[in-house]
C-alpha cells in the first residue's frame, strides 16, 4: 500500500514539472502584427505631420496615424493580411502602396513623397469695351502719366509720344506716317488746327508737357475729318485744375548740344483754373538726312501756351486758350567747309 501511494506521489510531481516546462497556449498576439515606417521627401528629410491611413484590402477595417518630427509612424494590433497604405501631406503628392502584415514580423517601411506640382488659376472679369460701329479701329489714348514716365517721349523735337504708343505709326524721312500715309490732322480740345504744310510734322505741334491726354484716331475716319487724312490727333490740353499754386521748371541736356527746357505755372479754385507755360529747345541734330556726317543740321524752337477756365454751378461757361507760337529752323549739308550738297532748308512754323 505504501508503495502505491509513493508511486502516485512521484507521478504527480513529475506531471507538475512537465506542465511547468510547457509554454502557455497561444494568445491574441499570434494573429496580430505591427506596421511601422518612415516618410521622407526626395532629399530623404523626414516629413512631419503626414496623414497615414491603413485600409484592409478585403475588409471594412481602417486605422489612421500621423508622423512625428522624425517622420516615423507606428500602428500596432493590426490583423495579419493584405492592406493598402495612403499617405497625404500638403504640398506633396499622395502616396499609395500595398503592404502585407505578417505575424511577428514588423520591418521598417520607407515611403518617399514627391513635391506636388504648382498650379494656379487666374480669373479676370471685366466688362467689354463698347466699340464704335462706324470705326475700323478703336482710338488710342496716351495719358500725361505715360508721357512722363516713358524715356524720350517728353522731348519737344520728338514724336515718340505717338510712335511709342499708337499701332501702325512710324517715322520715315523725318515725317510721321500712320497707316502708310503722312497726312495727319491736329486738333486742340476737338477744334481743328489748320495747317497746309505737309512736312511740318517732323516734330510735335504741341509740347508734351502741355498735354493732359492725346487721343489718336486711325482707321475708318468720318467725313468731318476732311481731305486725305490718315490719322487724327486730338490734344486735350492741361487746364490747371490738377495744380494748387504749383510751378514746374524742367531742364534737359543731351548729346549734340541738345537742350529742352520748360517753365509752367497753374492754380485753381472751386470755379476757375489757369495754366501757362513757356518752352524752348535747340539741337545740332535736327533732321536725319541721307548724309552720314551730321553738319549744318541745327534746329531750335520756342513756344508758349495758356489756358483759363471759369465754371458756374459745375458747367463751363468760359474757356480761353492762347495760340502756341513755335518756330523751327533747320539746315543740312554734306560738307561743313564746302558748298552744300543738299538744298539748305529753313522752316518756320507758326501754330
């Protein structure tokens, strides 16, 4: 009897020892895995704040995470299987990649993100400008500000204020051409200036400093333009309403002993305004002659302008403007010491 009891006791001790050596039964960790990775830019710099979305391929199961300052992320307790990773970040292209989650295996995955292409949309909304049905082209307006800020346009002996802004205008043989012809009509505030000298447009009829706006009409001209006219230039003169007891003195100097000076004054009140100016210029290069040598080609001129406007109850009742006096004298020759090879030309124009 004692032997049997002893055997049973030894057998129990052996069974307990064996049970202690056997590992426990598999838990839930045997069916779950971990997804971890690093998100970086093309220069392998970590991207912080990237949004990570892990979605199962065959199940309605999703988990989300964000990368830290080192660009790393970790999603644990992920069931084994196939998944799709979607990574988004502002200013970067979206990254989509398939992965497989295995039990007990969590390698570090690397996800490079490319910079997003820059796209911009500009919407411009404006009312269409009304077109005159009886005109073949719209008029061109050149403002006083454009004349002042464009180099060379404010010169008294230049027509750059027209050729620089009006399409189809150019200088040929020292004459202004518009649409292929050199006959143009000048107007002052809408009033025509009679001038039968066809070649008088080697320089502007009005000093650019006295112009508030230049309106140039070309294309289809109505019958009131008169004669064979290729362009109509309407000069809107300065009135003085833009000045408040102000004066301006401008002195210019350049090559060929050129100088272009102007003195002007202006003032206004609630009912009246005045503007007066005087100017003069000279240069040793007056015309671009066919000769290669510049001799006997001096030019000079002087002029003045005045305007007085009186209004009553907002309506103009009196407007007085003086005539502008402008004289130009030009000579040109092919040899300084010998006789002129080209006829000597002296021109005086009173506008």
